[in-house]
C-alpha cells in the first residue's frame, strides 16, 4: 500500500491510534468486512436459493441456503435444535445450542448433509472436513424470539421498538474458520477474489444465517398460529440483525496476528488521510456525509448497554453528536480541506467515541478514494515470520525504543503493572484472563504481553555490542525469539502493536474485542463484563433475495421506516 | 483421521511449548511441522520424536557453541536451536557450507533450510549423513523418511532437484503421535477450577435472556 503520493495529510501516529482506549472506541466504516461482502455480492449479481427447509413443528430439523457467485457456490447448512433453557450459554464451555451451522464449499449432497448432521450439532466435539469453510452456532434472544413468534402467531406484527433495542433474534457465539475442527485451511480460499479479503467466509455464513433465522421464526409462528399467523413485514425484519456474543478469544487473535491487524488499521488510517487531504468537497459529497451523520444519530439512539463503562461512553457520544450537529450548522464544509478541519476540531472537542465515529463517517462520500484499499487488508506476507538474523543489535535496540518506549519506562515488577495473566483453560480450551497473584495461572501464561516482553528483551540486550548480529543473541536467548520477531515486523507494520499494557490491573479486554469487531462491521457494542461483549451484525441490511446495488452498502445507517 | 494444516500448526505450537521450549521456538516448530506435513512428510511424528527426547530441559548443552565454526553442542544438537540459527545465519552459507555434528531429529532442519533458501534466493542441499535433500522456497526433494539422528549434517548452496515432493493440503498424523503432541499441549492448559470458570471469562450474567 504505497499511496502516500496521493496524500498530503499524513496518517495518524500509531502512538495515538494504537492506545487501547481508542481501539475500544472504533466504529465500523465502509471498509468493514460485512459491507465489502454485500457490495461485492450485489455488484456481481449473486443469486440465492433455499433448496432444503425441513423443520418440524418443534423447530427441529435442517435447512440449506445457497449463494452463487460468478465462479463458485457456497452453501450454509443449518441445523435447528430444541434447546432446554438451562443449557443456553454463549460461553465456549457450552455444549448445546439453539442452532448450528457449517458453510459448505459448493452445493452439499444428501450424504454431505447427513455427515454434517452427525458432527455440526456437536461443534467442537465433532469433525468437519476440507469441504467446509466454517463452523458456527447461535442462541436465541429468548425475549425477542418469544415476542416475535407470539405476535406473528396471533396475526400481529411485532413491536418495532423492541426490535430496535434488542436488534436480533439469534446471536452467534462462535464462527470458526481457517481450518478449525477439520475445516478447510484459509489457503484453500485465500486466492479467490470473493474470499481474498479477511473474514469473508465468516461474514457470508452470518449473512445467510440471518435469512435462516428469519425463516425459522416465521415457521414457528405459522406452526403456532396456523391460518391466522401473520407474515413478518419485510420493513420490520430488515431491522433484525444477527447478534454475536464474544469472549476473550478475539483478544489473542489481534495480538497473535500483528501484520494482519496492522493492515486493517493502516488501511483505515490511509483512507482517513486521503479524505482529510481533499481540498474541496462537492455538494453531493457533503450531502452524503450529512445524510449518514443523521442516520448514525438514529443508530446511536437504538444503542443500549447497561455496562457502566459503556453507559458513560454512550453519554459522551451523545454529547459529541450534539456538538457535531452544532459544528455542521456553522460550517458549510465546502472549502479549505473541510474534512481535515472537521477531524482537527474533533480532536479538541470530542471524546474518542465521537472522534472515531467521525473518522469513519467522513469516508462515506469517497468510495472512489477508499474502497480500493480493501484489497490490502489480508496478510499475504508469510515471510514476515522469518527473523533477519543479520540485523545488528543496535538496530534492534532502536526499533524497540521506537515502538515500546513507553513500556521501557514502566516498572514491570510492580504488581499493578503485571496483575493479570492470559491463559487457556483445559475446560474446552476456553481463553481466559485471571489475577496473576491470586490464582495459580502464571505457569500457563500465554505470550500476550508483547510490551512487557519487549522491555525484557531490551534489558537482556544490555550487555551486547551494537554491531553484533542479533542471531548471536538469539542463539543464547531463545526466550526472546518471539519478541525479536515482532520487533522486526514493526517498520513495515507500524499499527501492528497495541501501545498499552495488556496485563495491567486496569486492562479492559473489551477494548481489544471491539477493535476487531468494528472491522467486521459490528454495531451496538454492549459489554456484559470487562471481558465479554454482545454486538449486532447486518441490522438494516437487505436479505439475500432483496440485495441490489442500491441497498448493498449504506444499510448500516438506518432510516426510520415511513 | 486427517487434520487441517492449521490444526497441525496450532497443536504443534502448544505441544512444543508444553515440552518446555520458548514461545519463539514453539512458533517455529509449529510452522516447521506444518510445512513438513504440506510436503507429505510425517510432521507430527518428526516433532513428537524430538519432544520425547526432552532436550528442552537443558537447552545450553544442545545448541551450537559457536556460529562461525563447526556447529556442535556438548550433547546432541537440538534442531529447534540449530534450525532457527541456520535461518538466522543463512548469510554464512555465502562463504562456505555449514557443518553440524550429532544432530537430533535432523528432518526438522529441512523447514529451516527452506527459510535459508528463501533468504538467499537459491536452492540449498542438505546432507544428512549419506541422505541428500534439496530445498527451495516452495519445493522439497527428500525421501519419505529420514534418520532419527545424524552424525553429520552439511548444508550448502546449490543443488538441482530430480523430483520434488507433491504438496498436501491436509496432515495425516499417526494417532499415537497425535495423542503424544496433545499430551504435551495439555501441559499448557490451566486446570479447570470453579473460580477460573466464574472469573476468567464470560459476563457472570445469564445468557438465557
């Protein structure tokens, strides 16, 4: 991504962008993975069918949803279950779900579906094959599910206020891709145009899951209500997204994939820099921005959370929205780099929530400047893994100082600076975080504190001559290999490293989860604890059969139905 | 049963760490095992036979004493020490071949020779006693099985493959090896306790809402 030539305003400094509180305030933008997928499917005129829908009166059975692109077909194979309420858990440690899914590469035969029916409902305890690209499951939002079924069965439409506030009928609790539990490796699809960008398999699986859930709720209402059951109004069903309930697995992901994570952040930063560099905005561009801003206000008004941290952030965001409105009343945005002025102003006037919302929104009028960057979001440089042993120790030292200066000043032996440890439990291998000094977990610590490790490597390098190659140091100190590898990635991946303490007593893992989820395109982040978050996906999006070029992109910004 | 290469890699990483190696070496062992499987070699068997030898308990005796002469340890050389060093110090091959003595599980040198080949942008020949392999950035010529230990390993520039190995997209580990890797991997998992279950993850709230 060598596009600095077109850009006069520079990308924001990684030292600013990569702070946890800011990463924990990121919002979706037009580069998000869901929107990349829906734009592509509309542009390429994908077609969708439902060849199987074999669900009984108890809501148990199977269904298949196919999506056909220009070169290939992908099928969601769905299994619906009758789950006792006491088993409904969104944790990794759950063992049964309301619905389970696999995304099949192609069109499954009866034999494939039978094979999957013996494995997919078991999730981690089953096996899928190289023909499957993802494995996932979902649980009902009991409250909204019951309300929608009852309303429709009684011949009435559900209450839209409840739909706005919950946002989904089911939430996925894991969508496993990339070779997990026997599925195909990422390499199988990495060179296909439709799956080259990150997480397109998973986003497609969720897109089709949403159609299945809508059909299932209608089916259950029809079973209960018989002839008097109403058909769910498409204007209402559009506001039903798919939820997702996410724990700590996503935090290790962004630490363990520094080049990939860098590419996401750097692409967004490049997009922001390009738009800030626009000298004069056209009337149409200004109108588009004002439109999505107003629609964002509606979306924020539906955003609910009871978690004290998010409650405070939402208050600040709502205050920010008023300030932005006031700014937009006074500034006609036409000249003198209007977007740069807006961003500069936001940095002095708004919370990080508001700043990042604006930074995402200014990209909307500029698909021509921004969307092409999406092709740079995958990690195609496997060679970045290989350490350059010829690099001098002096250079390694300089690199550590550049990225981790703040960490070198920290006393890592002080309790509050290393209070937490990340580990994997033997219980279904659930990723967890605990209190290092209160629980017997430090022997099992995962390497998820790169800054602490960088400070340790810097210390260990202390007695070594600047001119020596780092290979000599690494031969004697293999315990620093993982750190030197990361350090050597920083020049080409300056946004790959979180510039905060990931094991301090005040760390909020939800900040890491939100950073990742924002790139999926998630909205309405609702933390349930400091290490658990619910979100909404595809709310407002067209269903497969409704998808057109007109509705494929801006669906994430709601317009109140007339 | 077959496994995805990603499963092979993830299991190998945990197993290597569980056997006492550093995280960086575990990362490298996992990529190495994955690559061996992709070449149709027995990555799981090769790695588990190394982990069984327990060399990580005394790493200093299993690494080369110096870089610029014959690579030799006080005891058998560990390929997770000599291998990464071969990749780190690939430039030395420009001057002369690299020779090592008494190498444990020398098949594990191949993935690192491949890194070195990629760095130097040319094929490398690896002689494991009398057995010759040739490796490039994305191909390998090697027999199906290699000795468990080598008296001498010599890595030198150049070499023309007569037949390269077919690429595999899945791993087919022997169940015993796979179990052994998982036993080592298990050492990295914290015991299940009620406290950990309640506090370590999740929301502490009901999901039945």
